[in-house]
C-alpha cells in the first residue's frame, strides 16, 4: 500500500491518476472506488495469467482522453468523416512504429481485439483469394456491380472454403476455426494436434492433413502451447498446397518485438498475414493489429472497418503508438528475454517439486502444468491458488480426460511478473508457493461419495501463510512504484 504524501511531492504519474480519480469521484464515486479497488487487487495478487500484463502509465494515460470522442471510419487520408487531422497522425504513427518494430511492409492498427484482428485477416484472405479473382473474371470492380446471380455464386464461394488450425486441447484458440466462434461457422475446419508422446507439434502430420484436406488457409499460433513454432516449416507446408499461412502471434508478439524469436521462429517473414493482440507479452493497451508483407493483400486488410470492425478507437491507437515506441527500446528487448528466462526458471522449479510439465518444459513465456500430478483437476488448482494469492487460469492439456470445463491443467505465464521486475530467483519462490499450495490441496467428496472435480479443502493457516509470501514478493517488486493515489477526495 502506498504511503500518503503531500501533493507537491507527488510524481507526475501520481498526480495524473490521483487528480483523474478526483474528477470521476465528483460524478460517479463508485466507479472511482472500483478503479482504486482494482489497483489494490492487482498490487496484492501474483498475476500469472499468461495473456495479461501491466501497461505503463504512459500507455494507460494515452487511452483516457478526447480521442475517444472522434469518429474516423476509413483509413488515414480516406475517412468517411471530416475533422480527422490528429486521428490520421495517430494512426499513421502507430502504423509506422508497428512496421519498424516487426519489420513488416504493412501494419493495420485499428482492430479492437485479437478476435477482431483475426476476423479482419480472414476476410482479407477471402477477399484476396476468392472475391478479387471472381470480380476480375466478371470484369467488374466492385461487389455492387455484380448481378444477383453472380452475387449469389460469390456468397456461396465465401462459405465453401477450408482452413486448418491447432486443436484446442493442444493449445489452439477458438478463433482458429472452432464452431463457437464465427470462424468455425464460416470455414470448414479440421484441426491438427500434437504428438501424443512429445506433446509437441508434428510437422509431418500437419503436412499430411494439409495434403488430404487442401485448406485455403493454414492458421498457426496458440494460446496455451509452451514451445516455439517453426514458421518456415509451416510456410513450406502452405506453399506445397498453395494455401495461405496466417499466424496469430497474440501470445508471443512481445517476444517477436523483443527479438527473442527470430529466424524461423519470427512469423513476419514467413506468413502471408500475421495478427496479434497488443496487450499480452507486447504490454500495450487492449487491442489488435494485422501485419503483412504480401503484395496486394494490404488493400483488403484496409477494408477491415467497416467490413467487420466498428469505427477505429483513436485513443487506443494512440496508446498502441506509445506501447510500440516502448517496445522498440533496448530495455524492452531485455524484458522480453527475461520473460523467457523466468518461464524456464518457473518450469524447472515446478518440475523439481513434482509437477508434470506438458511437453516437458517451455521455450516461451508460458508453462502448462498437468495438475493430475498433484491429484487435482485444473478447476481445483485454479481456485486453491487464488485463495493462496496466485492468479492463474485452468487449461486443457493435450488429450485432456477432464474436458474443457474442469480440465487437467493450469497455464502459467511470466509477462506480468517480469514487468514487476521479478527474476529467476523470484521464480523459485513462486514455484514453491504454487507447488506447496497444490500439494496441500485435498479434493473433497461429492454427496454421493465420489471425488469432486471442483470442491477441495485447504487449511486456513496455510492460506494466510501463502498470501504473506506473495505479498512479500510483491512488496519487493511493486506494481507502479511511482503511482501513489492515496488521499483522493
Ligand atoms: N485472451 C486469450 C488467452 O487468455 O489466451 C483468450 O482469448
């Protein structure tokens, strides 16, 4: 907890947030209280959600201003609204920063989230591969110029395409063609999994599936796979069947930006199109981006709004520009390397204490623990750890016998704790808190005498001790050490 100090001694960051909260207090004090409460929670819990991070005060402040009030559908210089002088500057700057950061020819910074970025990418690929050749064949420039019969044919062609993506239990993502997401309703999808013995991707098998199924799109990328992906190999597979390679690097874009993933493991030179969120390991505001080096694809990506996106959020694009500027620095590269070093130290610490690691280890920012090694389901492990002061999410593991709700795993990520300044020694302590909690957790019995998949017992004094250990780590590695909001009216 920050100490109360005189206003004149406050840092600029403290003044910005403290006075901002004072303004909100005058209109809806409950919201000001909830904002303070969230900071307090984030300062007192060990955050190991692999997809979360802590954006800098500069990124946070760039989001909260009058850019939020401006409509700007279209692209810089080609808007459907007047008065976009500064929105244009913001979008161009964010896009230039992204191109330089990722060494990409083209960057579209409007998507509001990862799902949106993937939707933009899917529609751009469909427009590139299906719509544009069809219009050319019919010798018209625009879909509005097609007669009703040809339009019906084109619409059927959109719905008649195939894709492959990584299966959910192997660590793939719902937006990679699974039925609960629009991508699964739009495309005929088959998924590739991992080798049952190594739990790693088997490129020969992916190639076989691709040759058999002949998808138009191959999606690579994951949200719970603790290994690197060889994008050069994925591109070879795509080229061999004339498919388009799309990489969703939402989880590891910070490691690409920080030059930890290079060569075959950097997706930008290999994929036709790359999507990402901006708020995970990249440590920016919540949002998405689309990158490409493919000639002719950019004009279709540019149509993301209004094809599948609402008007761009200029305040968020401004915050993306700030985050990309931060990610271009040497200190961000050191951060990205530390994220990976910390994940390795965490993995080793957990394995040493009896936890089974999916794939036997990690090469990125995340660790997937098979909590059956502690006699628990993922659901029990997630809840017990929350009581201990450690925030994680339960996750399916390959061939999970407990299904997607209870699961057999927990996913741990190091981007947030690394942003706090924690190092490999700290990861030893984190591994010990996690493993001692899981070892001390006992599944309860259901009313019918079976072992529950959700309920458990954990000793209260143990919980207090664990929370104390978490708070000690957090007090030595404070969140926003120069932000003090104590004493707001
Ligand atoms: N945000 C993603 C994750 O937690 O990996 C899910 O969409």
